C-alpha cells in the first residue's frame, strides 16, 4: 500500500476479533455520575462504569456486575441506549460496547481500585477529560434517544472517522 493509503478491513476480513464490553451511565435529573479511571485502559479519563463481558454472563449481567465492582451501586433497571463499535488502528480487536442508562440505584457511590465516582451537572460534563467520542453520543443518551455508532481511532485521542445514527431499537 502506498503512502497515505489505508485499509479499513484486513483483506481476509477474518483478522478482526470482537470483544464485548458494557458501559453504564447513572443519570438523575440534571446530573450524571462519572468515574475517573484510575488504572488500565482509559486511565486518567472520566467515563461511565463498565468493562468486559465474561464467559457465561449476559451483557446485562456484566453491566450490573461492573457497576457494582467499580462504584458500589446496584440497580433496579437498566435501559439499553446504544451500541458502539470501536476500532483502533493497528489493533485487530474490535470493541463492541453496549451502553446502558439507569436512573434508579441503591447504595452510595464509593471509590474502588479502578474508579473514583463523582456527580456532574449535565451542563458541566467534562468532555475535555473524557474519550473524544463521548461528545457525539452522550447528548443522545441524556435525551433518552437510542443509537448505533462506529468510531475509528488513531491512537487514543484522534478519531479518524465515525458514523452515529439514532435507531428505533438497540
């Protein structure tokens, strides 16, 4: 391939593997709970609570488990709001992230080894200290609109291309 050319999908089409992830946003009137990621992938950024889906658990079970592990909260209900696939140039793994919202929870947000929770007013969400894609889909989640998306990253900070659309169901 010549200089400046790129290939979105490997020639075989089979070189990408998909890993399932969850992300939960706790939303109350006029505020949202985010966690400062303290270690691992995404460290130093504010984010929702989530992680890998483990063998033998459903996506929703994983979302509930990760929220409890990272924030100390349990939830009555989760609304699935979106699904986004992330591609990172040079990585053969696609991240398929299932995004949930809840407004009903039990417990007090508690710091864990991985996350430090903090409430933010919805008009003061710290997008400059979050993943760059969040500014695109986060408003849809706050408006209770369902969405599907795809984001292709160069490194961790540069979005090369993306698609994002509202859908009727996720």
